[in-house]
C-alpha cells in the first residue's frame, strides 16, 4: 500500500473527530516530511497492492559497475507491460504532464524550485546545485522501497555499451521493445517501447521510448537525462523534466 493511501485512510478515520472549524490534518511522516490534508477535498480512497522488495526480480548483466537491473518497469508486473509514467522528480502518476502541473516549478522551466544549478532557471534566481534525485523524489525508491533507485546517466550508458552488451529491436508477447543481452553471461533485459507522455497525450507508444535517469542536465536545469530508443537506434539525451516517462529501476549498490 502506498504511503499516500495510508495517510488518506488515517485522514478519513480521524476526520469524524474533527470539528467543523478544523478542516486540515497535519501528518509528519517517518522521514520528517510534513503533509497537510484538507478533509473536505478527500473524494475517495483506493488501495494498491505492491510487491515486497524481495519478490521483485532483477538481472545481473555482468556489467563492470555491478549494476543489477529490474526485470520490469515501475507500475508493471511483467517485462512487456508498460507500467506507469512519471515526470522527473515526481513519484505519482497524473493525467497532465506539462509545466503547469510540474511539482518543482512555478509553471515553467525557468521557475524551478528544486534541482537547479543555474540561477536563470530558478524561481527568483533559486539554485540548490542538486544534480541527482533525492530518495523522496525518486519514483523507483518511493514506489518499490529503499533497495531500488532510478539509474544514473552513467548506468544507462553502460547498459547499452557495445563493449558489454548487444541490443536488438524485438517483441515479447506481441509488444515491441529493446532486448539488451550481456556479452559476458548471456543474461538479458527487455525494455518495452512505452513512448512518453506530454500534456495529456501518449506519444510514440510501440515505436520508441524514453526512460528516465535520476540525473539532472546540469547545463540546462529544465532538462534531465534519459535513455531513448526505437527500431533503428538506442541513445541517451536530455529533455523537459515535465514529460511523463517510464522508469526501469536498478538495485541500490551497497
């Protein structure tokens, strides 16, 4: 069950004890974050079953870094399932992936309020020089637990480095995607071509994909790095943090 669902349940249980004047409940989480809920705005509560961390499978591709890659995306239970889409630095899905709904900005790429290395991108000149997602903003960690995180740009580059792996455009159960196979041990992972979300649209699903890294583009704070591929290419790039993209977690290295 997700933390937000647990807090929502607590809210409903306690709401009956609130007076008409007390419309908000303030909750302090175990990581000392303060969350406020407006009783009048709670419409309904849903529950989501999540696999315990020890049951989520991963693959050793024999990479020099020792990185272990999950076999499916966040929000999926099989390698070929698309799973969920996240804006960079956000841990929940939504219907609109645009700057107007982006969590750490004031409506544009030039009004950032977190993860900003350049003052001309920050709100009122804000900078914090954070270049990698903190655990509370990492969709892998927040949804799967502390043993997982989104890959760094270096881990993404290593994943499809022709020295260590081969890649091919193929299908699994009728779903297009990229299969990446280790040259050292023959193990492989399949990344479905999930496309990406911008505004309210799903773009290029089945034809290509963009998978987030946890790394900010330090030379353009409005962008973050990602893995990109289609039927004829695989590469990395950087683009708008507000876009909704897939997340393929890696195990946290001890």
